């Protein structure tokens, strides 16, 4: 006879909603869960890496959107850049262009990944409630240090297409009850060069057991090896296909949360094997397996336009997912929804100095500390606020000016009469001269 504790244990064996199973470490970086210092440190790293990326990509054709990201005004011919905050008084910019690059931009990618992660969790939560199953399937291809990334991506795509065209593979997918999938592209670099691979989160009609999982992995590996050889790649080893599944209803939610993170944050994940993700290339430190600059340029060119997260046809509609497909527009929509409290509108000349001396992130951090220390929601005294900022960061500006001497500001006094706005800019510049001691 079962005791009361055993009875409760068995009768409560139902799935837990995905959101309640989520742990803090798996929550995305777009919305901070820790204290403000942790959030500011993470954001500061993103801005610094983006700045390094802009230096690496200087002169690269068709990279203008990346260079303008969070730097140039969105409205051409009209300056309207402001700082907004959310309910927790974390700040962001509005009125700036965004590149919407999932693959290369350290500022855009985390927010887009967070949007996708929530979409995956939303769909998965519905699927779990209908007693559906999941499988995380990873396909990798052989590679070596001398292989070019573009070649590997093209061959990997060819192998995937060849694999999906096989009648035997179609039968396997039908047998396992695959409803649809979310595909993510992941890439790392290490001693063996570029390591591009693809994650698939399969939505299944019902869960699969461990015995079937092992059999499934062996059969898929056999046909994946054939596909790779047909397109000119070497034959993958036993690690060419990896299948993970979860049959325990109590663990299913946490499993899907983990896989949502695995799929949508693939570009920023670390590695247990010593390889690094593409964003780790954005550093001035020496790298033993090549030039960080040249490797990142190669990565940017090869992944530009590649779908980093892709939903199979009809899967979004099945679960009522209505997220905007345009990544640049998705970020703007996210900002509009998340950050609704206007804090301050910036002056065009001040923004020019902020950009020139790479203080974009510093200004956000200063604003957050400023409004919290003064218990403000919106800043009324703009001059006091901005003058204090430049005084605080004068040392940073002086250090950068020593590396690149500031040219003398020259203007024609006659223009002041002809253009009142130019006169205003000259007046504001003289004010900054007093603070920064040009």
C-alpha cells in the first residue's frame, strides 16, 4: 500500500509550464534580472565588442548598416535621439538606426535572440500542454583549419538539402511524427578552424523513449554521412549527428527552456572544448589560431544574409506566433514596448561628442545612475545633466584625444548671421570647450 507521500508524488506527475521552469541563468540578456551593476557590465561588453567590430569592418563593402547601428539618427535630415527607460529604470536609446544583425552585432543579436527564445517557449508551452514531444538534433560536418567558412556553409547547406531529399529520411521523419522544427545556425572557431553546425528543435506528435532515440540517432547518422560525401565533404564521424530527447513530463519544461536557449542564443554560447564563439573574436588580444580581425571579417561576409533562426513552414501559425520577421523592425518594436518612459532628449552636438569618444554606453550608465541618485523619472535640467556627464568622463576623453589629436574647430563668424542654428551650435561648442578645456 502506498503512503500519502508516494501517492501525491505519482498523481502530480504533470508537465510544469515552461515559464515557471525557467531559471535566472537561462533568461535572456535583453531584460536584466540581476542587479543594475551586472546588467551594466553586460551591456558595456556588448557596446565595446560592437565598437571593435566596427573597426574590424572598416572599408568592408555593404557594411554601412552595421557601422550606423546605434550611432546614426534613424530619421535622415532630422535629429531626434532620446533616452528612454523601462519600469526598472534601465535605459536605452530611441531614434537611432539598428542593423538587426543576428550574426554579427553584439547589441542587436541578444535582443533578437530573446524575442526568438520567448517565441520558442510560447510554442513549446502549448505543445507540452497537448502532450507533444521534442527532440534536439544537431548536425555537424567535418572541417579543418585551412577550410574557408563560406565553403563550409555552402557545403553544409548542400548536405542538408541532399539529406532532406532522401526518401528514407522522409520516412523516418514521418515515423517519428515530426510536426515541424525550429532551426538555428551556430558557428565557433578553434584549433581545427571554423566549426559551423545546425541545431534543430523538432516538435513531435508524442515523446520518444530512450531506445528509439538511440536507434534514431544511428539511422540519421548513416544518411547524414551519405549526404556529406555526396556533396564533396569528408565522411562525418560518430559525432556527426546528436539526438537528445526528454520523456519525463516533470523535466520536459526545463528541457525545452534549455533547448530554447541552445537554439536562439547559439552565437553567444561558450564551449567546453576551448573553441570560441564569433563575438569572442572582437578583442585586441592575440589569438593563437589566426588574426581576430581577418577571421571576423570572414565571418561577417560569410554569414551576412544567413537565417540564424528559421521556423519551418506553418509552425508559427500553428501556435499563433505573430512576431515580426524583419529583424531591424523587431528590435524597434521591442524598444517601443519595453522602454516607454521618456528620460531626456539629446542635443546634436553633444551626441557628436559621445560618438566620437565612444561614450554611448557610458552615457546610458550615467543616465541610469543620475536619475536614480536624484530620484527622477525625467530630466528637466538638461544642461546640468550633460555638463556633469562630460566632467565625469573628461579623463576618458583626454585619453582618446591624446591618441588622436583633436583638430582645431574653425567656423566663419559670418555664417552665424546667415544661419541661426549654426550660431547655436557654435555657442554650445564654446560651452563644451570650457568643460573639456580644448
